[in-house]
C-alpha cells in the first residue's frame, strides 16, 4: 500500500541504518529516487534487442550478436569460433566502458555500429586472437520474465551479488543487504571508481526483443559476468530460427577469463559435435569438455512469439526453474 516509501522511510529505513552503524543514514535512504531510463537497442537479424544501459553489462549480449551478424557468411550453421571471438572482442573492453554515466549516457558508444564494425575487424575467422583491454577490476541472482494478453512484458532480474550479499541482515524483517558496491574499483580518476551518488558496474543483463515495434521475445538468465555469454549463445539460435525447446537444451559454453591479454579458454557442455571441438582447437582455443550439463549455465528463462503462438520455456539445468502458461 505504501509503495517504496515503506522501504526507504520510516521504521525499515531506520533499522537498515542502525544495522550499518549509520554509515548509510536515514537521509541517504530517504533521498534515493528510482528513475525511468531509456533502454539501449540495436537491430540484429531483423529483430530489435533492448537492454538496460550502463552501469550494467547488458549491452555485451547485443554487441556480441551484432558483431557475429557483421561477420556472418549466411550459413544456417552457427560458427562457434566466430561467436566466442565476437564475445571476447567486446567483453575485453567491458571494464573501460561500463560505469554509471549519469545524465551523460550519450557518451556511451558500446553499441555504436562503427565501434562494433571496428571490433569485428579484429576477429580472425581462422584463429583465436588476444584482445587488449584495461586493468582487471579487482552472487546470488534470480531472473524471471512474464507477459500478459495485452502485450505487456517484464524482464526482471534481482541480485544480492556474492551469495547472500553483504551478510548483513536487517533485524527481523527477513532480508539481507546486497554488496553490489564490489563492482566499483579504487583506481584514482577511473570513471567506475568508488564515489558518492554513483552506481557500480554490475552484471545484470535482462533483454527484451521486438519486431517492427511489437513485442517478440523476453529473455534473461542469472550467472554473474557469464550472462551475456549464455544469452548470446541461446539467442543466436533463436535468431537463426531454431526451435525454442531445442535452443534451451542445446549445449552451452562459457569463458572464465576475458581480461587483459587473456587467451581463449572455453568450457563446453557435452553434446557439441566433435568436428566443432576439433575446429576450435585447430584455431587456437583451449577447450575444456565437461561431462555434464552445468546448473550454473542458467537458468535461462524465455517467452517467445512463434508462428503458432506465444511459448514459454524454462531451463532443464536446474530443478527450481519453471514456466507457466495461463490463458486469461
């Protein structure tokens, strides 16, 4: 009934401040205001992808897919090498571009077409590359999506960051405080350095997709810094017209290190054609073939507009994921 004021003012805010020894004051909480922000978008394979802008890394998903499209030779078969290198190229500059731009979001060029074209030119289709980037910066997440019969959709993600966050619980109110502030760095004059009133780099990367201005897909996942990797792998299959259920069950990959001067070392779930594995190795990737599907590789949740109807699908990798389709 009271809305956000119940959390940011009154007894709840008082208890939060007390638990933090007043490092965050009641005035700090009272002065916070949520803002409506303009999402970022880019067209990929005839669909428009929409994500939240920095300080989030969401744009990496769209950037990866756009670079892949720029390099696509028209084959219906996804080139794993090119997809992995597309991600590594744009992610190598993540920590330099991803911070709270405040009112100056027009300065962000991470989805600028010319920028993506330049990144695509760094990719060698025959061998893995090393992409330079700035110094490395030295959870617990849940995702859900929903759509109603009127075409309204929500792509929602929430995270306390590491495990249960800061480990600070607020008296008997039943919630922990997050530690997303760990996404800041302490580098002097860096745009993502710790400072009052700013938001840190964070990993949350929900997406919404449209075609000709109409809602077409709602997709997201948990998975920390791996989210754009998992999403670009999954979404590209849908953009290439793969069946939703098959795309959800298809083997996935991730890369642990994509920092400065890092080499390409890929962890891949079982089920990838041996010819693809051998091709990746031949092109210089180090490949770790896993024995089982990984419950940390999701769960991806998706609502997709198909030729027959709207379909929802949840991830087979975790037993806590589910999809509900209810006619209203």
